[in-house]
């Protein structure tokens, strides 16, 4: 009886080897065929990949019979003159593009994708539908001079429209897709002459044009609704400023809304510096501070903040604010004595006053202090329960982990500031109490109708306030909680290798706030921590406006800071009724220590031509499963030798340890094959280390293995390594 080993060899030699040989031959033939295809395409003049080609713009044409489900609304589009984009199917020889070009009298302009058979072609002598209509109306017997098309030799394409050729190519079995080289218009931008990318780059970076366009598409003013008022609790606003006055809210009787809760005492201070005119006296001096007008105290802070949030836009004058059609309500809480400081009692009084003004939906507080006061928190909670959102500054002391109030109170959106490059500003406070970050550098209007550049969390706050005002303009029925969740959760995740919540949940993106219908995350927080053996309960809810999605999908994994939205079909389908999921320890053990993320997406089949998946931003989980090394202190810190002992904390449920060494001259693993959390360096280890250290610094990580939960057919369970923190040392 032949042995099993002999039988296995027989099967391998008579079956597997011939198959492998055939596969190798097939690959070689396929590669030769591809080389032949490319050679033939090259000989026919198919240009290589080029991204620097520019084209002219033609007028608008109509394409009534094109498949709208496949190609979208092409009835009224603007496209490059006489051009089509054609992508061949992947297995079609590339020389077929030259065949197609020849048939339709086209020129291949470029291969515009490096790794795909995608080409841009131009028709040299093609008639548009309008030209055909004109030809039909001409009495050719009366034409003494030949028109351009008659100078060309007859060709089957001359009596076809671009639309007809599009349809033919769409049905061509060689073609994957075909379309126009259409022109993409930028989203809406107001016409204010000083508002451009250089001067107002922060508006581009938070996708303000995308938000404005969404409002236009919803038949609303691009800068928000004038029924949405923003309370600016500050040092007053220049009520007569030519680019603010039209957005100053008025009461039903025509009087200016708002109030001053702080007065300049002429017995103690020289109050003549108060720089206001018109509404407050007409001579540039607030002669009657007791009239309670919420005018700028002369410091200018409140005017600048109001300008960032809601300076009048699209009036062909100066700059623009974010919510440039919303209204501003000024409350004076400090600064009348020239010091620019805000009074806590005055802020509380302002909030009490705000509670009774229904139109005020957003409250901007660009100030704060480090002390907590329960009475202040209670007023904030009352405001929240009234459906109003408070946005406040994290502060400019440059300190981490020291809460700044009112920003750190419950039910307040705490905002820290970013530099122009998107990193946290050196002056900005940070900590796990911060909710969101955005740009703190702003060119804004100032009192006395000047433009000035300023930095600080004070100027990051009104970007968020303006964003919330646009959100309420689009969805006026949102509660304060819903508006806050959308604002924070649509922030673009910022990778922080330490897992600290420096930036809140990420960078403000008002475009996604208004456009996305992603689910609302209920728990956990946008940044959480996980340890081996723990489960994480994920919970979410549908977008609060409109019908619920048809289904949800859940995905998780290591993203390494590349927070890119996954494809619509990625992850697992959890159905339309399920709004929670237990992410078990076993499901996460395949990922090494580090920052990884989870997302949930909502599928709306009625959105767009083919439905749309709206993903949440990446929800960050900082994973710690390795052992913490106990640093040696005897005999020489940082140096090792034969007999040196490494100690580390034990890893729960680990069934083995080994060391991972990384040195300038190479790396190595040191197996232990036991669960004792210590290791003594042997002479052999030391000799190896001297070789691979090359006089430089080596690093040691302790690795624990743990049984995973996956089976590969009849294979045993996989062993999953868990990496811990590392220790740096020198080898003498």
C-alpha cells in the first residue's frame, strides 16, 4: 500500500505542477500580448499620461436622450469644446482607442489616468445639435462659398450629433464608460472684493462654499436666514459699521435688539474714548451710556468677532462673514472702562435676557476664565433647554488640561484654535474638555470701518457660531442637542498619535454639517481607549431630519491618520433597525497598538442617481494592549550587559512573551516561551546586540501573544502579537 507521502507527491506532480506551468505560460502570453498592444498603440500615436493639458470652454448644449440614470443630468452642462472622455474595459487592447478615434474622426489628446485605459479625445469636425438645426434651415443652392464642413471629405460622422455618437459609444462592448469633459463650477462665493482665498482662507478650509451652495440648492439665502439671530456677548458691536449695520437685529418696534449690562462710570474713568457714532449719539462718543445701547466700547473685540460670524456679504463691499445673511444681537458685558475685560455677572444677565428672545439660536462668548461657578452652569443648562446653542472660547493661555469656563461647562461647544497650517495654535488651550477646533487667524472688519488681522480662540469661536447659524437656517426644527452633535461629529478627525483629545473631535467642517446625513453617534465619545479583554458598546441614531436610512453599515480598522471615507460597500451591513453594536475584544485583537477608528454609514437609496452612503467621521479609539516596561535603574540607566534583567507589567490573558529588538544594524526577536514578566540578557543576546547596535540606540518592545477567535478551516487558532511601549538603551 503506497504511503500517504507518496500519494501526495503523485498528486502534486501530475496535477498541481502542470497547472502551475500553465498559469506561468498564461501570464507570459498575457504580458507579451500587453506589450504588443502597447507597441501598436504607441505606433498609432496614443499619448502617454499627461496632467498639464488645458482646454477651451464651449457654450451650453442639450443632450435629451442620454441615459440620465447612468450619466446624471446632462441636459444643461458646460463642457470642453468637441471633447469626449472614454474609458475602455480593462481587458480590451489599448490600441482599440485608436480604432475608435479613427472611426469617428477624433484625435486622442491624452491618456489622463496612469493605470487605467482612460482617454480624452476631441472631434475635429463635429456638428452640435444647434449646427444641425441651422444646416436644415439653409438653402444650400444659395451658398456661393462652401461652409467649413463641406471642405472635408465625406465621412459617416458628419451627419451625427455629439449626442448620437455618445449613445453609440455607450453601447460599444469595448467601452466601459463615456462622457463629456464637463466643467466643474466652484461652489457659491460672495462678491465682496476683499474676500478671497488669500484674505479669507479659513472659509475655504472649513468648506463654507459647500455650505452656501447647499442653502442655495434648498432655495434659501446662501448666508443663512435672517430669522436666525446670533447673540454676541462681548464688548459691544459697532452698530453703524457700513458692513455690519444691515445685519444688526431689530426689535418689532424698529429699535436695536440687544442690551448693555456694563456702564462706563465718568466719575472714575475718561469715557470720551468710546468710539461710536450714529445710533449712540452721532458724534463718535457714547454720550449716554445709560441708554443701554449695545455699542462697541471702543476696544473693537466685539465688532471683530461679529464680523467673522456675520459681516454682511455679497454686497460688493469689503469682506464677508460666514453666516452673512443672519442677524447679530449685541450684548455688552465689559470693556467700557477700556480694559477689554468681561464681567461674569454681566454675562449671566445677558444669558437670562437671551432666554426670552426666540430668534436667538446661537450665542457667541469669546471670553472666559479658569474658575467654575455652579450658578453659571445652571443658566447655561436653562439656555440649552430653550433650544439655543452656546459656543465659547477655550482660551489663549497655551495650557493643556486646564478647563476654561464657560467653554468647559456642560452643554457648551468648547472651541480651540488652529494655526493656518491646521496644527493647534501655540497660544490655544487644549484638553479633553475641548469639543472642536478651527482656524484662529482671521482678517475681519473692525470698528471705524477698517479691516484688521487678528488671532486667538476668540476668532475661532465665531466660525463655529456662524456654522451653527447656517445649520439652523437649513434645519430650523433641530434641538440644541441635535445641532451640537451635528457640529461636533461632522468635524474632520485629526490624528493624534498619543491618543489625547487636544483638538476635540477634529476640525470644523461646515460643508459636511449641512450636506451630510450621516448617523448621529450616541456613544462612545469621538476619542476613547481600549484595553485587551474589554468590549466597546457602539450606539448611534438616524440623522434627525427627514426619513430614516434604509440600512446602516459598520466598519473599523487601523487608519494611521489617513482618515479617508471608506467605499459604500465596506464593513458589515447591520440593517436598518439596528442602532447599536458590541465591538468585542476578539474583533479588535487583529490590530496592533495604535490609533484606529470605527465609522457607521447610513444608506439612502433615493439620494443621487444610484443612492448614497453617508459615513460619519472617523471615531478614534486608542488601543493599548502591550506591557509597560519597568525601566531599569541598576547599575547604569540606559546601558545593558550580560546578566541585565528587563522587567515589565504582565498582560492579561497572554500565554507567551517575546522581545522585539530594533537597532540601527537590524532587528531581532527574543523568544521566552513562558508567561514570566521578566528577561535576563544572556551572553549570546549581548553578542548579537553588539553586532546590530553599531554603537547606536536600540529599542525593545515586549510582545505578548494571545489566542485569537478566528479559524482557518481546520487550522488551529491564530496567535495575535500585542506590542507594548518601548525602552531605548545603549550597548557598550
